[in-house]
C-alpha cells in the first residue's frame, strides 16, 4: 500500500467508501432504460416514465452489486494500478466482508425492484446479473467474450426499457444499441491499450493487437450507422416532424466519427467524460438530441 493510500483510507467514512464503491459516475448507463419509450415517442406518459424509472433503479442496484464483487476480486491487481489503487477495497478504506454484504444486498434489492414490473423484465434483470457475474468471475479475461458481455449489458438495459413499459422494441433499435455499445467498449479497450500500465489491471489487453481493435471499431461504427439509418429513415414520408429523424443521422454519424478520432489519439478510456470535454462531440450530441426530440415530440 502506498503512502497516498494510507493517507486516504483513514479519512474516509464507511458511507463515502460505499458510495465510491457504487460508482455513481456510471449510473448514467441507466438512461438506456428510457431509450425504448423515448424512441417510441412515449415520454409524455407519466405512467410509462415511472415504470422506466423503476426499471432504471433496479438495474442500477444490480450494477452496484457487480461493481462491489468486481472490486473484491480485483483488489490485488488494482493496488498496482495508478488510478484504481485508490478504490475503497484496494486502498483499505473498506473491508471485503462489508463490500460483499453490500453487494449481496443491492443485488437482492435490484431483483426485487425489477420483479414488480413483470416476469419479462425480471428475466432480463436476471440475465444481466448472471452475465455480469460470469464476467467478474473469469470471462473478463477471455478475449472477445469480454467485449460481448459488456456490450450485452447495454442491450439488455434497452430491451428491459421496452418490457417494463410494455412498448414494442424495434429490431433496428436493438441493433443500434448493440453496435453502439460495441463501438464504445472497443474504443475504451483501444484507449487502454494505448496507455502504459493498463495491462496490469486488465490482462486481456495483451490478447488484443491494436490492428484488430481498429477492425472491430470499424465494423461497430458501420453497424451503428447503418442500423440507426434504417431506424431513422423509415419515417420519411410519415409526417413533417418525423422526417426530421432522417436529418438526425448527420449529427449521429458525426459523433461516431469524432469519438473514433479521439480514441485513435489515445483518448476514450472514460467515454462518459469525453462528450463533455470535446466541443465537437458535445455540439454533435446536443444537435442530435434537439433534432430527435423535435422529430419525436414536436407534433
């Protein structure tokens, strides 16, 4: 344990340690639960929004449980990582036993929360929990499989947003979720690959040649663009506002290309931060949101 860790651990309360263990900076992933009702133009219904919110809470609790058990298992490796060594368990601020109880509790609460939305949503929640648990136990070290499991977490969230609200989910929407998630996840691996020292905490990086990661990012980018285009352009000729969805393809594609450029320069290890750091990416994202929002809810 470094001097920095020794200084940090005693000053931190157990509540703050549990909060850091819960990764609040990752909770935005729960927004995927609102994607299906948003794409269906159903966010004007308070009941459907409330059901999506319940599902978002449930999946957030499940993800917190996964973070807890992941940090317990990875603590020895995290202590050798310049940033991850300050995680609560690795730094000694939180004991593995307390983290395990916390993780089990949040897992049960997450399943209980999603169960009120019906069996289909509970089934997706269980599938998410099992897949992520297998990832933590060992599949994170299996090349390709680790990418698929992480990306599938986004797809399961998107699908659960549909089952929770009772709305049909477009196949194109699910494909956008899959390819988009693969693009982000592979970009994250690419950025980690370019940074020295990450192989210590993520050994699977050694199995990925940089050229292969570039190929996967290209496939994922094309898949995202084509799937989104098929979803957006299906509304051409429908009505004046829905035709704007076709126009939303331009900022969407611009954002994909811009993020790919950032990854190629060594950025992208934390995708959720890049949209606020890069002006072009931020403008593309805001433009896309405005155009899509107008297209779906402007009528």
